[in-house]
C-alpha cells in the first residue's frame, strides 16, 4: 500500500512502519526546527531528542485528533516538550555530577542560567493560562513541594476541590499549549 498524506495517520495507528517513514520524510523538518530552537546550546542532544520525538509520535498517535489541531502543530508540540525535557535532564545531570571531580568553566554556568531561564519562561507561560487561585495551587504542589494536606490547609479548600482544580488546570494548559498525548510531560 502506498502511503500518502490522506492515509498516513490511519496507517500509523495500524502500526505500519512505512507511515512512520512518511512522517520522517515529510515532517522531520518541523521536528528539527523545534529541537534546534530549544536545544540550541545542547547540540549533543539533537539526535537523541529526534529519536524520542519519533518514538513519541509512534506510541501516541492514537491521541492525535485532527479536529483539535493540525498534525504539524501536534508534532511541533511533541518536539517542544521532548526538547524541554532534555533541557531539564541536562540541568539535573549537571547538578548531580560529583562536584569534586568536575571543573565547571564559567561558560557552563552561563549556559545553565540561559537554560534555566528558558524553562522558567515556559513555566510562566503555562501557569499564566490559569486563574490566580489555580496558579497558587500548582505552585504550592509542584514548586514548593507541599503535600495535599498542606495545600488544603493553606488554601482552605478540601482535597476533592483541589484535585478538581488540578484536573481542570491541566486541561486548560493542554488546550492552551496544544499538548496532545505526550507521555512524559513531567506530571502533566
């Protein structure tokens, strides 16, 4: 069967590897563009991130809904969030290295600062889509590492109400940023 623009999504859902080759041939430029934008300072991660993006497309194609966004946007969303996960991974690895055995040049500190700012901006954009009350809940749980009892006490809300707000907040963020079916969106 010949894979075309009209049938490649259906064939991907059926597990046809030729459909994935079609995606590579026709949509890899989107992946490369987004990956290079977010991993500009980390070129060693390009290839691994590209492979993760393709695997993400392959494993999550069932979540793609053409009524909600174009395939190009969906692929771009996967590339964006996979790239940001690599930035987070780099920062985690940098922090976890044994500092006695590592000499960090000043440019690495500058890179760390640039990458941290990029993640902060993305986080601010996502939190900006929420109401002030919901934003406070997300910050307490995910950034201040408070548990549900502490958040309940701080906000005066019951746990079921907090869970409901978290669910609605995550949905708002997904809709606002077209996160479709990414399997490792760091708790989202």
